[in-house]
C-alpha cells in the first residue's frame, strides 16, 4: 500500500489547481484575459499570444517531422546501397516500367515456347551443374558407340541399350558409359517409342547426369537432368522427310538441327544466325553392323582447337570451326540429342538370326 499516500497527494494537488482556476474565473472573468491584466498575482496572459504560441509550436512539430522523414529515407537508401551494392543496380530497371516491359514480354514469349521447368538461364544456377559435368564433357570431342544386342539380333527381344563413351585421342580407354533403365514389357511393346531413363556415368561408374525420354507418338523429346533437375531439353519437330530438332537450355533455345534427311548422317547444331555450334556424325561401321545390328557409333564434335588429325576409331572426327564454344550444360543437351537420334532413326527391330555373319564381318 505504499502507493496510496502518493495517489492522495496527487489528487489533493489537482483539486487545489482546479479551485485556483475557479477563483480566477470569478474574479477576473474573460475581461482579464482580453485586456491582458493580471489575475490574482498580476501576471498578464493575452489570449492572442497563446494562440500564436500554439500555432508556432504546431509548425515546429510539422517541420521536425518532415526533416526526420527525409533523413530516414536518405539513411535507408544509403544503407541499402552500402549493404547490397550491385543488388540496387540490378533492381534499377524495375523502377521504370516502360523500359522493363519489353524485356518482360520477350521473356514471357520465350517461356511459352520452352518446356524446361527447373533450371533457368542463370550463371548462378549452372555453377554446380558445370562442376558435375566437367570431368566428362570438358573434352574437345566424344565418341559414343552402342553395344551389340545379341538377344535383339537372334530373337527380336528388345534389350536395354548400352553405350560406351570414348575420347577420340584415347579410344582404347572408355571415359564413360550410358546405361538405359526401362520396363521390359514397354520395351517389347513400344520398341523405339518406349519411355526410359539413361544414366551417364564416368569410367568408374559415378553418375554425371541422366537423360529422360518419355513415351512419344509423333514428336519425341529427351531431357537432360543433373541431380534430378532438368537442365535442358531436345524437341523433335515433325517434318515429312527432314529431321529437325530444337535444343533448349533452361527456358531459352540455343540451337536447332535441320538435317535434310534421307541418307544424310550429319546433324549440325546452328544458332539463330546460322552459325555452327557443334556437330554430330554417325560413323559407318561396316555392312554387317549397319544391316543386322543397332550398334551405331556417333562422333560429337564441339569444335575445340587442338584436334587436327584422325586417331583410331575417330576416323571421321576432324577439327570443327565453330562461332563459339558450347557451355558444359549445352554439351549435355547435345549428348542427349545423340541418344535421341539413335532411338529415332537408327534403331530397328531385330530377329535376323544371323549372328555368325556379324561376328565374321
């Protein structure tokens, strides 16, 4: 109860002040304030002076609030610039919708055309992807050879496809493998239209990335995925005789293949200005391999300098002049294209029953 005396003293003081005000009002009335004469103690308190004092105080408060707001805004901008640096510069175009609108429209149109969902065209997103792809795809050229499928040759039993990846400079030592994983029933019923996932590994069996090919009826598609996320996709565009493919990296198309068809086995990747980016050649392996097996061989040329001669199995692998080097994610999409080409045009139904002719070829 220590607070009770304090409360009583405050109440008594308030009552005294109220009584004093009453006495002043009865003695002097309003004329005292109007004339400026003192009330009780002789102090002059003009009403006009009080009004000016109150107005001046309000003006000072407004000015102080305005100055405080300006300093707070300046401090906020300065802190953002000092803390984030380039981020404020990167966000600057969004301050002018008329300048940002055309770019946004262009990106929207590209997004409608591109089917890839995970990775965007951003260097930050592709940094870990390039680290994963570097051991296999940093080479100048690659050779991909498909194994002979004896069950397919003898009994028309479709097996899972197996490929060997080689460096043309050292063809005797594989640098990687491609192993298909698919349903055995779908392989027999759907054949080359079957859905599958293929693992691309290094020579030690460590997974580098995967390619996923869903079931297709008219136009095939194949996706390159790293750590379960789509990096790029290859779409086949229907044509009566030409072989046309669109290659996407993220949501942006970076190359197209327009093969004239028929007996042409060279597939050149070109950009929007018709400049050469890379090339995939299907090599001739002999009459026995070509007639009775699916064991094709593909040379992927990325156009790196330093390979001006032919070595070993790379009999058709020469130096290719390109307008720019493909990035490692783009090379992964190109390798996925080679797998799709083999399935679309160079895989056939087996069951010839002539293994000895092939072995003696």
